[in-house]
């Protein structure tokens, strides 16, 4: 699951805990100068070109943490970027650049942070620090801050390919499908939705900002695989056909006109995707022996994408039914996109 608080922030917080505690002690004892002196000493240590790698790592880390602990992001960026530039062979450069990217995030410079995250992935081997993959942390942050749909597609695919055990793969497939749809890559979107539906938790997963993810994906796949032969070219054509079938008590025609994917029959307060809202009944038992009528005009609340036809006389319990017509949103198939379907029935007077 994508987290509101990034793994990078948790990671940096863990590494900063000792330094922050130390700084708290300094502040309480008004010995901030001691911290500055410590920084100078670490800088002096780094002047020794014969330092063992472990000692050099500790010195750089300590300088960086002290900058972070005091929110001195500008000096941190200058220090780490200069170091990486002057020491291209340091095996920890991916880590130093990760801290640099984090500093830019703290300064609300997301485009610059994005540059550094991408630079790490594209130019440096992965490192594991404190049990966390640096490449994984970069990808998590890139997904959250990138404004490019095409880039997010790359990031989602890389996470799925490389770090499937570190994320909820079900959510990853769903979010990847959305990104493909946003750029009109419908074949890839359908493949990703199918991969989402194939996961064992697809019907129960809760995805932030995506209510009814399972039903939306399933309906899209089912609609794509259906003949779509119940659709009409226009709302006017659909309205006339349904009215004629009602006038002639032609339940065969009405059954033919009903959507074969996700047709619902429910009260106004019910959820369209609730299991007891889905209906596959024949109109026959409601038409025989009853006198069915309909309004001459569609309901005034109808709009360019949805329309309601008030009808009555269906039974003694709930006489009034509103037939719900919907414009089809299916850009995958231009011949179907924009046509109309009879999508459901609302029982009772409109609320």
C-alpha cells in the first residue's frame, strides 16, 4: 500500500534519532557551539585521503545528520553534492544522493528531488541501508511526487518487477491500470486490470481514493468482453425503443434492451455495486396483468450523461420505477464510446 508518510521519511527519522537527542541535550545546556565544533572536527577528519572507508562513511554520515537535525538543508545539499562530485568512486554515493533528495523534499523543491531520485536509480547500484533498499525508497517517492503519467508508469512497473514482496501488488496493478488509461494505452490498462482481478485479495482490498475498485475493474473487463449489442446510438433512440416496448407490453424487447453488465434494480438509497442491487430478472412477471404507464418526457433532472424515465404500474408494492439511462464511457472502443444503455432501475419516487 502506498503510504501517506513515505518510507524515506521513516528511514531518515530512524537514522536521525540519535543526533536529534544529542542536539536536544546541546540545546538544553546551551552548548550549540559544541555541535559546530564537532562539525569542524569531522570536516578535518575528511581531509585525510588515507581514511579507511568505514571511518570516512561515519564522518560523512555524522556531518549530514547534524545538518538534518538542525534543518540546515542548504548546507547539507552543498556538502553532499560536492562530495559526490569530487568522489565518484565512493560506494555510498547512492545513499548520499538519497539524503540530498530528502533535503530537497523538505525544502518543497520536488522537481529537484525527483531529479536526484531518478539519478540514483539510473546511475547507481542499489544499496541496502538499515534494511531498506535505496532504489525502492526512490521509487516510492517518485510515484508520489512525479507529475508525469508516463514516468509513473515506469515507476509502477519497476516496483512490480523488482519489489513485489515489499508492496501490496494488488494495489500496484490497479494504480498502474489507471495510469495506462490516463495516456490511452487501453490494451495495457486492460492487462493491468486483469492482473488486479487475478489477485486473491482484489475483491476485499481498500484502496485510498478508489472506492469500489474491484467492481469498477470487473465491470470494465466484463463490458470489454461482452457483445455490447444492447447499446443505442443516441438517448432519443433508446427512449423511443423502451417506450414502444412498454406500450406493446413486449417484455422480450425490454429484456433485450437491459444492459448485460452490471444492470441494477434498487432503491434510491442503495449502492449500485451492492450485491443485492445486481439484477438479472425478466420483465415478464412485472408486465403480465399490469397496466404500465410512463411520462411523456424524461425527468427534468436528466443531463447530457444520464437520464431518468418515470414509469408506474409495475406492482402493488412499489408502483413507480425510474428507468435509468446512461451514456457509455468506454474510450477503449470508439464505436461504443458515447452510445447509450439502459443501466438500471430505481424503485420509488425520486428523492
